[in-house]
């Protein structure tokens, strides 16, 4: 979960309105996405306990929540949801904002799979999500 938090903690509240609600409601980014796989510099990294329960709930109004689970010793328990914002910049780039730190990520879609790529301090992160 650390790499996921790093990825989404490096975003800022730089949300700008879309030209129309109809355009954003057609965006493939919208929906519920469950965390499935993680890669660092092309090498798959085993998900930590409870990470396979993490859901990104992305809304058409430019907001999303990271629904996170942590093992506090009694199994996986719901952590505090993290409210965030997003904007489609076009060409597969999205600006996301969590914890008031800016970040632009590259997103690709294939069927019910979303892949998010980012580079942080010379490390390439690739996270794979499955649509719920």
C-alpha cells in the first residue's frame, strides 16, 4: 500500500472543470476499480495484506475516493476513505489530487482493466486495477 499512497499522495488540488458534464460522464476512468497488481521498474511486486481490497470509486463529477483496508491484527478493516479529485487532460493523461500535492498520471484501458503509470524519484510504478 506504501507505493499506492506515494502515488496518490503526490497529487494536488488542481481540479479544473470540464467543458461539459456529458463529456466527463463518458470517461472510461469513471467507475469502481479494485487494486489488482503492482509493478516497480517492470518487476511485479506482491501486494501487501489487504491491498487487494482497495477500491478507487471514481465519480463523473471529478471526484473520487480511495477506499482502503488495513490489517490492525484482526483481519482487514476499512480505513478512512480518502477524498480526491481528478481531471482528464486528454491523450491518456489524468491530473489527480489527493493530500493537496499535484501529480499527472498516464492511464490506459483494456476491457475491464485500467493501468496507471507514474515515475517517482526515478522509479517507474505501474498499478493495475479491475473494474468492479
